[in-house]
C-alpha cells in the first residue's frame, strides 16, 4: 500500500491520458477506475487554477481497479459533485463514512473526451471504523486481490 499526501483520481494513477487509454481498452464503454472508501471528519475548501475544491480530511483508502495498486491518505479530493454532499452530512455528524466507485465514460462534447460517474457502494453515514466500511463496500476482497496481483 502506498501512502499519499492526498488521494485524488490523478494521484491514484489516472491522468487524462491514462483515463482515455482505460476507456479505449474497455471498448469505449463506461470504465471502472477507482474504489474509494473513507471516514471523513472534516472538509476544507481550497482553490487552484482549475477551480474550487473541497478537501476531505480523515482516513481514506483507494484501489486503482486497472493496476490493482492500493493507496492510503489522510486527505481526499474528489470532484465537487461527490464531496459537497459529504460536507453537508458533516454538519450534523462528527464523522461520515462512504464507499464509492469512480467511473469514466466517453463524452465527445467534453474537453477531456470523457466524464466521471460515481456509484455509491454504501450509504454515506456517521461512523467510526474504516475496517467495517471496507468490508461492507466489498473492498476487502478487492484489496486481497490487489495484493495477490502485486505478488505475482
């Protein structure tokens, strides 16, 4: 498992080129990129030249579903349409757990040639244990498979 400063789609191995290659390899269909599970205890807004973002603070794990690589971090930045509902949930709970599948599908009208999709793996809810979240989101098996891929 690789420790990252922050988990993002990019830091988990998916820049624009890698995403387009994954979509091509999948027959130009919706392609599963990442599974991310976490327990967020806070959210901090920020801004870059690409726009505003919301950095989630807590404990996070991600699995690159193409390479099998596993990542861990105390910070996570995802597209705003994903992080904003989690930040709202934090207003009524000190911790919010979530599990997500991040996908990409071709979109000729997009500047990048694709658009992201998100499939919830568990209902976002207040929690205190990442281990239970990983199990309920099916990531325990994915993490085990990933470890076997790396060993081979």
